[in-house]
């Protein structure tokens, strides 16, 4: 199918900007949902890129989902004359800013709210190394199916 250079450039720019492109399977649609290009031209241009291995295609619920491959990024960068620093939005690492008013992260992992009595409430008191007394007799039998019933002592 013959696609004008301006339309092809519009399609490729949109594909490179996001790294993905979605097109409804409606060959008679006068315009793509996001671009000012016929929907058939978008599908056929992406079909051409798929056959060259520059795009992967996923079809679900009457929509085509096109995702750029690393080779496709190189190809579109060369076609659109872009520098190597520019990458699609899907390949950018999102920088998460710290929430205002939130405390800094602890070394031990997730945030834990400060305790009213300090964090010493779970610690053993100094010099207290006590073992359970003689009256402590744990029973593990009889738990679950078919085990013997514990005897009353």
C-alpha cells in the first residue's frame, strides 16, 4: 500500500514518542483515534514494521497493540533523524519524587510508625535471660486431621 511520506512520518513519530501504538481494527475508519491519519494507513504501516521485526503486534478485543523492539527504536531513530539521547516514553525510568511531609526511608526497609514508648518495648530487659518454667509443656499432637486427641492432665 502506498503511504505518503508525511503520513508515514506522523505514524512513526507517534510510535517513537510513546514506544507503543494502539489501533482499532476498523479498516474503513476515516481517521485514527489519536492521529490525523486514516486508520488503515496506521495498521498497514505497523504491519510493515512487524514484518521487518521492528514492532511486535498483539491483537485483543478488536484492537491492535504495537510495541517497539530495540531494533525498531534504532530504525525509527535513523528514519526520523533523532539523536541517541532521545528514547521512547516506555523506556524512560520514572523518577519518583519524595512525597512532601513524608519521613525519610529507614535503612531496614519499609516505613514503620514511631511507637509511643519508643522502640524498646519489644526488646528484652537487661540481664533477663529466662527460659520457660517447669510448668510449661507444649503439646503438638492432635492438631489437624486424624491425630490423637490430647489427654487432659
